[in-house]
C-alpha cells in the first residue's frame, strides 16, 4: 500500500466517522451512497436500479472499511477516457523534461509515415 493509499484510507475513515451517514459527497461534489456489502448481496437489484435512476456512485463497505465503488457504465467509461487523456498529457510532460522532442519538420515526417 502506497503512502497516498494510506492517506486516502485515513481521509475516508475520518469522513466516515465524523458523518456516519448513508450518504457521502464524492470528490466531484456528487452524493455518494454508502452500502454494506451484505445489503448489496440482499438488495442488488434495488441498488442497481437506484444507481441507474440517480447516477450516484455507491461506496460498498465491508467490516466498516471501503471495499469497492459501484458506478454506472457511463460514469466508468467517462472516467476511463479522462484517465487516458491525463496519461497522454503526463507522457508529453515527461518527454519534455527528458528532452525527447522533435522539430516541427521531423514530427511532420513521422506523422506522414503513420498516415500512409
């Protein structure tokens, strides 16, 4: 577990202990419903229909600790596309810091080879 993971876990624990409600706010500001894993097992159909209707992510807890997030397919696909964009930006920034740059002319030459 990384230091960031431990910090996130501690942050959640503080939020959960302070509010101890059935709903938390996600980082995007949207409401996040919290359900026990046993409730998910018993009421999966109901929870999934609420997820589809409300588009609110659900945090699943196990023994009082975060275990998984349940979110709509649309939200998941949007998150994956945003992640791909951010990874591309990070690769570009890394190339700049490592000075792996091409001139405009060389970049055009490489692109013309790919587009053939």
